[in-house]
């Protein structure tokens, strides 16, 4: 049932992004939604239960996937990442295309920036349009829009603060706040709340699932930070060096900074010109400081607590089972 619904979500996303005028931006938008794992629709469907109309689930699933795709494009632009899902990012692809057409370097770079902004905008607009088209009573539709509004606002402030604190070593509480706002809300909390809302769950269940989602999202991002430093770029589809070069304020670095072994490499963290040998030394320091092991232990403990929390929520057995499976996937994934 789940896989059939997800295939319908994928078809709906592709249909919504089918180019109408064969414009280059429409083509980029269509290409950017290919290859996703559909994690957010999966969360939404699991939270909704089995009594919801298929069309409602498909539209809602397509909405959260399109919002996610839009934020990925903008995130790649902000971080200067040239690769996404093993392919050139929208900004880089457009820049290269413009350069090959004979445009000057600065003009081509501006084309790449513009393409990423407006392509992300198109995806976001289509996603919000799908939310508005979900067949719900007006009061529930307003609640759904409020959830999306909150999650998008949180993502915006989290993204900005993430860049603002690059190269710094903020306190643990601020790092957690960044993770919650930049990723956890829109990626986990909002899909679970939307699914529960659509499924007619009691307000208390919607709230508890939202709380679980926020914590799951933090775990997901902690794992993402590990993969961003130690992952296989051939699997993750992103460079394993970019976070070290930009000085991303991660929990991994925060934990390492408490150790004397970090002092030898601290000045090179966040150096965009650092060579591979230097970046390798930073990775070694992250391991030798005990930070990587400490982070893994924290994540394992949080998984245990979350499994207990999920088990205590009034959900169908299959819904709890799916949420537990997704929880484990967040910390065991390779991409």
C-alpha cells in the first residue's frame, strides 16, 4: 500500500512539473525533482493512517516533496554546492550552460544564481498550490497552511543563522536550534503533523507526532553532518569536504572542540582554500578527539527514547511500525 501511494506521489510531482512552455527554467525544475527518496511523503502517509482518500494523500505527499525540492535548490546555492544527488546542482548546471554558450564568466555566474532562485521559487509555488488544493474542510486547510507557514519560516531563519555562524563554534543549544529550524521542522515535524491532521487524529496526537518529528529531524541532520564529513561522495551525491571548508557549525565539531587535539587543526576548519591533506587531518582530529564516537552514542540513546515515545502514541500497529522503521533509517542511512 505504502509503495503504491509513493509511486502515485512521484507521478503527481512529475505531472505538476511537466514543462508548459519548454522554458529552460521549467526543464531545470522538472529535472530537480527526479531521484528523491520521498521520505517526507512517506512520513506524512504513515501519520495519516489508512482511512484517508488516496487523492488527498497523494496531493499532500506531492506538496511536501515539492517544498523539500525547492529548499534543496536554495540550500545548494547558499552553500555553494555544485553537486546534488550525484548530478550538477541547478546553479552550477545553469552557470556551465551559460558559459558554454559564450557568456562572460561573471554573467554566467549570475545566470546560475538566478536560475537557482527562480527554479526553487517555482517548486515552492507548486507545492503551496497543492496544499491549497487538498480536499479538506476549510478549518483543517487553514491549519495545514499554518503548519507549512511555520515550517517555511523556521527553515528561512535556520538557513540564515547557519550561514551567520559559519566558522564559529556556537553553544550546543544554538546548534540544536539550528538543526530544528533549518531541517527538522519542514522535513519531519511538518509532514507528520500534516499527515495526522489529514487523517483526523486528535489534537494531542498531532502535537505528539510533531514533537517526535522534530527530534527525528535533529537525528537525521546529525547523521547528515557525519555523512557530510565521513560519507562516500559516490553514495551521498555530495562532497564530503564542503562542510569542513565552509566551517559549518555542526555538533560534531562542537564536541571535538572540547578536546585538546582539536587545537592543532582549528585554524584550518572553515578555510575554503584548505587542501585535501589538511582536510584529512581535520577528519582525523574529529575521530581522535572522541567526537564521532560520542555523537554516535548520543544518537543511539535518542533512538531508544524515541522508540519508547512512538510506542506510547495512540496509533495503528502498522503506523507505529513504519515510524520506527523510518526512525532507524535516519541514523543508519548511507545517503
